[in-house]
């Protein structure tokens, strides 16, 4: 039995979902293990490798011809799921950074070195008892505790089928339950309808005057428990939270005693990277295709208002 098939058997025993038991993932794990076809399992290593290095190892040692443009497939469909299960780990660099490296966890490496020995079954049982199986993780709806976001009674917002509206919907359905669970919706606007939802009385009560100028963001939320107002811009083409935009919002909220938070939302990391240099310091970034995480630009506090 060759090394690829052996690794696929190991992945199956680790209760990895079928999707991650494919040849690509097995080759990825062999590269991270430093194992060639005729290597011994006791020779497993724990060296950090970049996706570029993983491809090079696979192509050279296993005669494949993966191109550089397949790195994202390796990262998304093989490396990230195995990181989620703590089978491998990364060096905590930005996900899409060329400096991001991966390696086997110490526990995984120790287990692999015992493959085909008398100690394998006992070590495997212990490993599974101390790790949450990736299959169990993926069967849950969300890895983070998530509350549903409910609109005020009788209010219904109908979004059109456009990238911008898709992002707005993701903000309400994915961002809010994760990061602003007690949010009260104050405003939702769109290019076609500037006032899809507008809680005029509450906005006036809070002293928010932004609705009289062109700095108006796409979504405004209020957390009464923290007394924070969230100004969220859904960006699909132009319009992130620039320094000028933040300044204009602050000027329009001089009578508001709540803390002000500025968030730029994107559908993808690729779109975020295109506009990153335009976004103001001390603001937040949220990306819909990686909803469990946020990016904070500088400052001494994450997701909080500035004085």
C-alpha cells in the first residue's frame, strides 16, 4: 500500500469528512509530514511549510504537476479545514499572506510516527478522545455561538439580487449575530431606496444627525447595553470608511453621547485587499466569506469606540 493510500486511511480514522479524504489532502499531509514514498513513518517531521513549499514537495516527490494558481484550493479545501480540527496549525500570519506557514501539531506528529506499530490503536484512541473530530465540527451549523437577528415587529426588508444587497443581507444575518447580538436596527439604505428601513424616532432620540448628509452608510445599528452605535458600509465597488468619511460622520453626531464604531464590510478578502489603503485607521473590517473574524486597523482596542 503506497503512502498516499496510507495517509487517506489515517485521515479516515481521524474521522475527517469524505471531502478531505481525497488525494490532494493526503498529499498535503505527506508534504507537511516530510514523507516521501519510501520514507518510514517514524521519520515524520514538524517543519513549517508555505503552500508554495507544499506544492513543490508534492510535485517533486510524488510526480504531480500542481500549478501555483492552485494554492488557494489547497488553502481553502485542505489546509483550513485541518487547521480547524487542530490536526495542523499555522504561524498566525494573515490567511492569504505568502508568509503564512503550516505544520503538523505536535500531537498529530507524535501519532503519525506510531503508524503501523503496536502502539497505534491506543494512541489513536487517546488522540480522538482529546480532539474534537473535524466531522463533528462541520456538522454543527456554526463554530461560534450565534443568536438570530430579528427585525422590529411588522418590519420586513426585501433585498434585490445584487452583490451589494447580498453583502447587506450577510451583515444582518452573519455579522450581527456574531458580534453585535443585542443590536437594534436603526437604518438600512440602498442605492435604489435610500430608506429601506429608517427608525426616525430612535435616531432622533440618540442625537444622530448623519442622515442629512452624503456620508450616510448602508447600515446603522445601536447596542443599548454598551451604548455603541455601529456605522457599517457594505462595499462592493467603492466607498469604504475613509478618514474623511469618519470625520464627516463624527461631525454629524456631535449631539450623540453613544460611542461610535466604523466598520467596512466586504464580500471577499480579495475585494478588501483592493481597497485596504483607503480605509481609515482605528476602524474595523469584516469579510463575509470569513465571517467568524474581524480585522482591526491599529489602535489599542478591538471593536470599540474612540474617545
